[in-house]
């Protein structure tokens, strides 16, 4: 019997190890996506309840991920992070992909871009009272000759035509850019027109847009936005395949524009109870 006890103990260890290994094999993986924590409406933003921001994310991005991965039974989570950290975590593989990202040469090298799934208008903004109604520039970099130009830290303005050697004052949050004009800390700011409209609607500052003038950045086209997938993700091929497939299907059925309009209306009319898209 004394000889049997060690054998029984060894057998138990082997069996338990096999069971644990089998459980690991059967455990479903969970994808991780990140978005900008200061919100990027109507693409991602936090639901408000009675005017108070909750921790629940809503928006075009959130619905699109749901429509992509829920039907095929893949679990995922969406994290709101500072944008630079979001990109860094995707690059090092601790997060699988970032949503709502523009593309430049460096990002095309560092990440795997999805197909473009929406387009925005590069624009610049200023106070109507500050400049002549006929104010005009031929190159967006000329703005720096008239005063301080502001943008958001970590945002890519390459597709605006903005050069790296042209000075720009970077702040942390898109929603504070109009405030910087009012405080005379910026003469202009750069923003995508559609996102600024969503940001102001979310902040419920109905009077502020009346004080702003905007113009499209010269010699630019609408800017495509992408999911940036980590090259280090174990599931990069699956993510790219399924997301691109769903985006293409929705484009073919004109569902992407309907989803965008749904969230614009939701923000404009204060209907932010949750993400119940059509």
C-alpha cells in the first residue's frame, strides 16, 4: 500500500493536468479593441443617463463590432483609452485593434489597416468675429502665419495637408478645442467636420456652433478611417477577414450610412439611452 500511494498521487497529477489542459483548449478567446477615451462621436462615445456620462460605450464603431462578431459567436470587449496608449497597446499586441484611425505611411507600416469604413472632412475652425468673412488661404499651413493653431495630442493631421515642421499646439481633448478659441489661446483649430458636430451635440452646447466659422482644408478630399489591427495579435487574420467582410456587405446594402445617420440623430435629439441601432 505504501508503494501505491505515490503511484495514485502521480496518476491524479497527470489526470488533473490533462483536464486543465483540455479546459484551456476549450476556453473561448476574447478579442480586445480600443477607442479614444475622450470620445469621438458619433463613432464612439459614452451613453448619458439624465445628462450624466455613464461607463457604457455607444456609437457607430460599437454597433459595427457587434454586427461583425456577435453573429459568429466571438467574444470581445471595447476599452476606452488615451489615444496614444491605445495605439501603443495595439502595436505591442496587448490589444488586438484600434477603431476609428486615420492612416499615414508610418501607421501603414506599424499596423494592419482594415478596409476604410467611413470618411470624414478635414477642416479648420475659427471664431466668426475674429476674421473677415472673405478670409481665404491656399495652403492650410498658412494658418500658422495668422496665429496659434490647435489640435489634439496624438491625432494625425497628415491628410489635412499639415506638415510636421509647421507648429501646432496640442491639447488632450477634442471637446475643449472650441473653448480654446473663446479663451483666445488658439486662433484656429483643426478637426474633422462631422466629428466636431457630434462632439458639440453630445456636449449640448447649442449656441457655440453659431459663433464658429469653418472651411474645408484646401486641396484635400474626404479622409478614410480604418480599424488598425495589431501585427502581433494571434487573431489578426480572423479580425481582418471578418471585419472587412462585414463592412463590404453593409456598404453594398447601404447600411453604413444608415448607421451613421442613426447616431447623428441620436446625439442631436439627445436620445442616448443606449446603442439600439436599426
